[in-house]
C-alpha cells in the first residue's frame, strides 16, 4: 500500500438529513491493491487493510465475482475459490454506530478487455431454489459466455453459444457489492444484500451518484467488489457482465444521524433501496424509506409524499437471484419542494 497527498476542489452534493458532512481542508489519497490472496468473502468485522479520514479519497481495485479465475472457454467453476471476493475493509476515522457513511463514487473503470457471464444449477431468477422448490427433469447445466469489451465504443458484445447471433450493447460500469460491516457482530456472506448494503447489484452504484450507508461498528469497515460492465434489471440468469474494476471514492461522515437503509443521491434524483424477500416486501421497504426521506428533508407530510410518489415516482428491480431481492425507488428532485 502506498499513500500520497493530493489537494482537490470538488463540487459535490451535500448529504441528506439537513447536515453538512465533516470534511478536512486537505484530501488524502489512499491507494490499495487487492489480490486473490487478500480479498474477503464476508461483510463483517475484520482487521482493516487501510485507514482513511473523512474527506479522504480511496483509489483501489476489485476482482470480478469469480476472483478473475474464468478467462477462456473450457474453464470450469471448479476454479473459483469463492463468490464475490471483496476489497477491504477500510476503516473510516471517526465513524461510530449511529452515524452515516457518505460515499461519493468518483470513478469506475473496467479493468480488462473482457467480461464473463454464467449460470449454474439452482442459481437464477427462473430456476428452482430451496426457497421455491419445483419439479424439474434435471437442473439447468453450467454454461459460460465471454464478452469482448470495446472501451472506445463503450460496448460489450454477446455471442450466442448455440448459433452465430451476436449483438453489442452499451457499458454501464457499476459495483454489485458495496457496503459496511453489519450490526451486532454479524458477518454476512458477500452474496447477501441487506440493510448494510452488500450484494445489492444496483446500477445506481455508479459514477456521479452518492451512496449513504448506516455505520454499525467503529470505523464503518467499508468493502466493495463484484464489478459489472453492464446488467439487465433483475440479473435474471444470476450474473451480469462480470469484470474486475478500478474504483475511486471519496468518503465523508454525517455524525449522529443514521439512514437505517442504503440511500442514493445525485443532482437530479433521490433513491432508496428496499431489500427483502418476497419482492413485494422489497417494494414496500423502498417506497416507505423514500417517503420518510421526503418528509424529513423536503417537508411534505408522509401522506402527501405517498400520493406524489404514486404519480411521479419510479421503481425498478435490481436483482432477484440472491437471498434477498433488491428494489430501488426514486423521484426526481424537480418534483419536490426546496430542501429544508
């Protein structure tokens, strides 16, 4: 790990909750390199790999969800050491339970020339699972697709395995896994999304957005991984275009105020995550959290906010293949009163 100092002037949105974040005059840049030998596979309390102050910038990388093990046709899932290897944890000085960690996503770059997509027996939105078992003649076979990435054109290309069909589509780099250590001493698998963030597979974890996460343990213990070059809503076959990623974040704290659940913001929108199973409970969680946010920060009554969202709000399903499903609810700020 190498540390250097850099002074920057950035135009960044203030966090919600009516309070400016802590931020020092100088911005320290911390650089860290993740490898297969130092990644983690759970969100939980572990010795930090680096410490950052509020206002600091982190420049680091992540492996793809297979630990970069699948590189060519004929490779097998048997090569994969674990699912969704995580970079971290990073200790944020001054973060205490009851605070909110503010993560500005400054840059994400696909760290390679190809991505990979797979499905495996028992994993996917329309496969049987132990939650919803079904009679099947036989499980779907393990299969694997490789996606050439053209960074100049900003595209990935799908090549069918059973025909000559191919098609290219735009890249939208984002992180499938991002979060902090859970509360109460829990350690949660890197496959799990929950109130601490985790494997949300939300395209909202992208450049230009700010993520708010509840601090549950001293230092917050921030992790990230599972880079995606592109993904359809629901991640229905169980994978995106899985890629290694280079990432750049800036951290701040809101002291003494706690989101409870992950929230996102940019110049145009506010967004909330609902994370649970079945999917209707995930929708209820996302919409209720958005109503609470509008009431607290924009001054509408909860019933007025509820009615307004019914007319101009949006919801979309980010994934339905993990132990919890994830829904994002959003509203454009132009439809809201001035922030209090």
